[in-house]
């Protein structure tokens, strides 16, 4: 909440919470919605000495408390902020793309105010958050991803809130290159891979930029192609003319109505996709994705959590076991379905998200899928080719795309 609004709301010997409660009571008694005009009228009724400028600032702050993100609204409006995290009334952190930093000037009155905000945001997302369901993972109407956990699941007695902001316009590949996520040569290489319709997985840890890179790549897909996206939480918003987005649904309070990501992948296959995209492969849906990519749906995409590109086969093997797929069958499908793994990581010193390696997917003598480094990207726009580079060139050439002798 801004300084002026705090001061106005806190004047006259009552705290901001008391003024918000007074305005809320006034609106309830009058039956008015919390519009700018009705909040201003309620505010003047309770604090008639405020001047015009103070009224406007305080109205905005109170509206944020009543129907918005409270003290966090200014942070969420900043174009450079990607994540907002609340660990307590006076522990608010943000990430602007270069690691987390604390924002001491933004704070809540008490732990109950944090809980109220979490409940309000969950309600706005159409989800339940209470003692019987003490966590929520949902999407707010503006696209922001919400995760909140109540005590006692959240140790320490305070509700924890995590907000990941969805950009109104996705980054382009050139913008990612300019920002240091990948080199110009790396961007050109990915464009070639896209034209060759190779199927790829983007791997990395939480917050490493997997979804951001995927959205940028999908924006390069030809306008004549139909993209069908299946996600647990609708994060992908590529700049493309023909996108169909499917989102999973949790069960209701009676335990009915659940639609899983695996359900969505099956439905997506019936929607004539030119590019099939699974926003995050983290369960039994890996079986359906691999099966789809093995039945003529080339050029597909997915993201997966992994510590390194070389760990992706083991990660998918673990996920395939959830669906009852044996090891050899999973590896056999993986070898045939996925051509390339693109891995991202965050620099431990600067927090910079960066593409670090491209691996091809091949088979070993045991019949298992393995990855081979094709390109390793170094800090300072340097890169080295690995034993998988010739295979990547060959795979693209077979589809009519010529890659350079080596990325420089």
C-alpha cells in the first residue's frame, strides 16, 4: 500500500484495518458494490476531513483491501516483477528476474490480514481455502498464478502466499536473447529446430523460465498451424493466431468432476492439433504425450522438471511408472517421440535464467533412452558443440533445414 494511502487511512487515531472495516460495514448497510464512487462516499462518511487527493489515494488503497491484492497491488502492477512471495506480515519478497529480494516497505497489519488476503484471492479464483482445504493452487482472473497455504500446514502460524505474474504480452525469442536468457546463435538454432518440426522437451527447475521460453517458441509457429495446449494451470499465452487452451479441473467438494491433465491430452488429440503442447509433464499424462508424438504429431512440446538434460529420461521413467508403464516400454516410446531436450537453469550468483544446454535423445545398447550433449552454452555468449551435434544437424537436414557448421 502506498505511503500516502497508509497515512490517510491511519489518521485520526484508528488504524487502516479499522477504516477498512468501517467502509466495509457502510457498503454492507447500503447494499452498494465496492466501486470507486461508493467507496469514496463511504470514506467521506467515516473520515469527512480528508482532502480530494487524500481521498483518491485512500479509495484506491481501500478498494485493494476489499476486492484486490491489498498491500501487494503496487508490486503486482510493476512490469519488471515476475513473482511476489509473502512469508509473514512484514516478510514480502519479489523477483524481478535476477533473484529474490525483500521489500521491507510493503507490509501487512498482522497475520490475520495475510490470511484474509489469501482467502479473498482464492475466492476470486473460484477455489476454496479454509481449515478443511488448507492450500490452494489456482489462476486469478488476470492470469496471475496463486498458491497459498494456511497454518498449521504453514509452520510458524502465518499464511504463505506465492504469486507468479502472467505477462500481458509474452517475450519474443529476440527479447529473451537481448535479456541474456540465450545467445543470438542459440536463438537461431532454436528457430531451425522449430522449422524442422523436431519434438522437444524443455527441462529445468522451478522458476527457471521453462514456460517463458516455450511461449516464445510457440509465437514462432506458422500462422497456418493450430496449436492445442493442455495445462494444469493456464500459464501459456503465446502470441499466435490459432491457439486452443485446455485447463484441468480439480474435484468439487463432493469429490466429483475432476478433469486431469491426462484427460486433456486425450481430448487434445481429437482436436486436430498441428502442434500438441503439454504445459508441464508431471504425472501419468507422460504416457499419452509420448503416444501422441509417436502417432504422427511431430513438432510437439512439453516442459518437465529436471536438474539437467541428462536426467530427463530417468525423470520420465519415474512418471511413466505412475501409469503402470514398464521401463523398456517407456524408453522405447521416448526414443521415438522426443528429438531434443532444451535445459534452462538459474545462475546461482546472479539469479539470471539461462538456456544452458541442448541434448539429443538417442538409444543405448540396452535399448534405453539417453541424451547426448549437442550444444553447451557458456556465460558470455560462448558455446561448445558436443557429441550430439552431428545427430542434431542430421535430424534437421532430413526435414529440409540446414543448421550452420557450428553455432558461433
